[in-house]
């Protein structure tokens, strides 16, 4: 059972690592996109199109800031206490509910 708990914790952390990497990648992509749109917006004449583009940029920048905060300080996550069903994939032919639970 201890090995199953360790395997569960490892799998949980690997999944979390993938989510952090995806968020980092998305933040990098959005940073480039926002810079390009911002450069384009400065070339627009004052008016509705420029105002709409600036509003879009404000939304995108706020979203990027939120995303960046979640990526900026990665920590080793503490997995939640696993349920019996969480442990099933790591127990092979054993039941997580005890020897008489099959």
C-alpha cells in the first residue's frame, strides 16, 4: 500500500508539472501576442477600432498577469490524501479496500 501511495504522489506531481509547463508556454505565447497587437494598436488612428483593440489588450494583459502569477513561483505540490479509487491504478491485482473487498 505504501508503494501505491508513493506512485500516486509521483503521478500527481507529474500531472501538476505538465500543467505548470503548459501554463508557462501559454504565458510565453500570450506575451508575444500582446506585444504584437500592442505594436499594431499604436499604428491605428484614434477611433473605435483603436479603442476596441486597446480594450482587448487590457483584457489580454489582465489574463496574462493572472496566468503569470500561477507560474511564477512553482512549488512541489502536496498531493491530496488518495481515496481507494485513486490508488487502484497503482495496486495491480490488489484491492484498495482490503483483502475481503473484491
